[in-house]
C-alpha cells in the first residue's frame, strides 16, 4: 500500500464535507484517506480504525468511531457495507481524486460492495447497515474453518494450493484445540501469513551490537529500528513497544531483555 493518498483543495468547497455534524467526523474522514488501498477501501470495524487511523486521538473513541463512520456514509462521502460478516468502507469517487498505478500497488484484498450496497446509502434512522448486508455462503474446510469460494481461490492464488492447505490446517487446529474465535477466517490466515514474514535485511547495522541489522517498524517519530535478530529477541522478551521509544531507550530495554533471557 502507498504511504499516502491525494487530497485536492476542492475539499474546502465540498458541501457534503462542510455539512458533517462535527469536526470529529471531518477529522476522521481526512485521517482515513492515507490508509485506503488501491481501490479506496479499508476495514470499517471500530476497533481496527481506532488502532490504525487515530490511535492517539483521545477525543475519538472506538465506540464513537462507529457513529462517525455512519455519519460519513449518511452524507454520501463513503459507502459503508458488510460482506462475509466483515465491515468495510469505500471512499466515494476515490479514483477521481487519486491516480493509482495498479501495476506497482498491491491488489485490494477487500471485496467490492455490490450494486445494491453502492446504492443503499444510509439515511438517519431509516436504513440500517444490516439491511444492505451481503449474504455470501461460506464453505466448511476441515472441522472449523469457513471460507467463501472467492476467499479460498484468493488464498490459493497468493500462497499456492499446498501452502493454503497447511494454513487452513493450522487455523483449524488453533480453533479446535484453543477455542480461537475470529470474525473472518480469510483475514486471519492473511494476518498470520503477514506476521510470519521475516524482517527486511538491510545494509544498516544494529543500533546496539553493530551487527548486520534488520529493519522493523518505525516509531511514532518515523525513526526506523535497526536491530540484529538477537537484540530484537531481547527487546521483545520484555513485551516492550517500539512505538514510543527513542533509540537510547531501545538500548536499555535490549540490555534488560538479554539479562532476562540468560536466566
């Protein structure tokens, strides 16, 4: 996904944007823009939006996001819809404001809204989201995993048939033995696969041991964390978060983590 999206100055003269009921709704709309995929879509679950789009904006709560997102849909700025038990949103006229090079960007994993959903923009107090919910039947795989035909084919296209079977078995075992519960088994498999990917090796050195470093996520100031695998294991051993840590604080946590691992 790209690092951001275009926001044209015509937004200043948008009547729909101006007529939103609150500045919180306007702020959320603007903060959602950089997180849209190549088709102008993203997940609309309140918890996901809160953690991804505005984790540090205290005035916008997880519960409040659901109300704000609905107000954006009521004003016709987004399409709010459900497919396969998951909530999504799509920005209206996304392609008019953004020129997307789809050869360079990853294809959207989010299903498009149906024509019924596109035309069913909620009206306050009249149309409920459940009324435009897409009813797609899911097939059962093994004992506990459920996927639509489209989701299953997407997984095969992405991972191959053999690896897809292995991931379904892994999820099935987790649900059966530990009682895991997920809204979407498709996105759970994608998320687990993402976490399994090794960090990117770089020509940078570890900020602690000066060994060959790997790039992990940036902190809140945009500073990259370059650590060797040993130091990264020590850092995560304490359950620490890089998000609010400076490089100097990272070094202290790594040393404590190493001591913990030696015990």
